[in-house]
C-alpha cells in the first residue's frame, strides 16, 4: 500500500484510513472505533520548546527511540479521530489519549504534515547517534506518503505546554535533563502536570 508523489492530502488520507480499518498493524485504531470505554496507554511527543531540533537534542536515547515509535501510533490515532469525530465531538464512550490535542488545529483537523516534520527531526537526531542509519519506523507509510509540494506550517504551543513537558522530563531523570536544559538555555520549571492543548498555527 503506497501513495505516489504529488497526490493530494485527501487521497493519501483515504489510503491511510483503509489501512486503519482493515490493516493488521492498526489494532489500536480498530479498538477505538468499535469498543466503548477503551483505556489507552499514555503516549507523548515531548515539546520542551517550539524548536523540534532542540526537543530532539535534549532527549535521552531511550525516549528518543520511543518518540519515533509513538509518532507512528499517533498518526494512526489522528486518522481514526478524523474518521469518527464530528467537529471535535466523539461518539459516546470513545476515548483518545490527550496527546492528539497537540496535533490538531483549532478546528480539530489533524496536523499530519506537521507531525511528520516532528518525526523527521527526531529521525535526524537518531541518525546522528547511529552512523547515519534511519530509525526502524522510517519506512512507515505515514512518513513516505503525502504531497511533496506542501510545507508544514509553523506551530506554536502555549508556554505552559513547554514548561509541563520539561517538568515531566525532570521527574524522570533530574540530573540528565537539568544539565541538558541548562546547556540549551531553557528555564527550569516548577513541578507540573502535563498540559495538553491545541497549538496556534502560524
């Protein structure tokens, strides 16, 4: 299942939706659609700032690896969300992880190209640490498909999103992330819970 270059977004998304509905690799998407009260393991795209390259440099190797894998899952979830939501309203009992709010615009439309840009930046950092080799998820349909004549838009999240993600990383490995945040000139935040909200599209 491939999407050729220079096709429009709708054609690509339509093929991805077919994969979500019938593909064996899309079990999570299927469960969300047909089973009420689904509890999904929390996932995240760490945004310590609006600079994706800076976000990638800061992450420890284990979390960088997980970011790349979870981006693929989030892409599938965004497609499932677009399939079943109605202007942001979901059927009764359907639950999505809050991370998808980070990749929806104010009209609740998925930001596919922007998520792909985040993924590609993470993969660039991965390559830097692995002799130029792409991550194992790089050949996923989601990152190879889509129009080649469009560029991702700039996204800007509220400062509370950046601060909360820094705070949670500090709680995982304080010395590692304190050192990295200081090196990057990022403010050390207070203890916070995750903040999930839509970005401004610039």
